[in-house]
């Protein structure tokens, strides 16, 4: 390479530093809304943790960090949601064994064996501006995900499901 070529290369590299760069991905807080009678013991979005959710619980007041999503929504954008579900969260109230005894530990293990683990690849609802990532847990182990600056229950939020949803007599097959 000639001396002129070196100067051109050096100048172009220096000019790159003058260009404003914008992030293409950002970390967004994660929240969840549980529309079922089960408990969601824990969940994650693309590996970022979400809060545990009691039956029919959750909302924007309980948030965890973070799910990495693109600043601009694009067609076909998906996330991986993983969660653990406790179908009988109120059974723990019936524990009569002394706390932390061998009998109590055995009953806790027995109760937790009912928990099920799930994984779904879910399309993210379109957004104009990246905001709070909200996972809606629906009957039949269905989930919907939004990432908008509006919250569940407000106009402009892509999903406004009833807070309490009953399990239908037959669930759709995945």
C-alpha cells in the first residue's frame, strides 16, 4: 500500500469516530401478568428473569431486569419464554408438619413435583417505541408478549385480556 493509501485509510478510520452511533439493541425491564389460577414460580425472556406471579397476579409494579430487544420492532420478532408453573399454589397452606422438619421437607418435595416447566417461542407484538416487556400467561400454557411503553389495562397496550380467565374445556394443540 502506498503512503497515500495509508493516509486515506487512517483518515477514514478517524472519521468513523465522528459518526453518531445509536444502539440497535437495548435492555428492557420484564414484567408479567398471570391470567390463570396457577402460580408462575419463575419465568424468563431470552434468559432474563421475570418476577414470580401468584394466581391472577402481576402487573407493571413488579419488574425485573432485563430482556435484550431491538430498538426498532421488525416483522417476525420472537423471544423465548421459559417458565415454571405450580398448578396448586394453595396446597402449601395445608402443611401441618413442623417447619423444616424431615416430614415438612418431604411434603414440600411432594408438592413441588406437581410443578411443570414450559418453553415457548413467542412473537412480540408490534411496537413503535421499546418499553416494558410484558409476558401474559394465559390458560392452556399459552403466552403473549408485548414490549410497549403502555401498561396492561391502558389504551394502546396491545393485549388487554381479562385478569381472570378460565381454562376452556379443550385446549388448542401447539
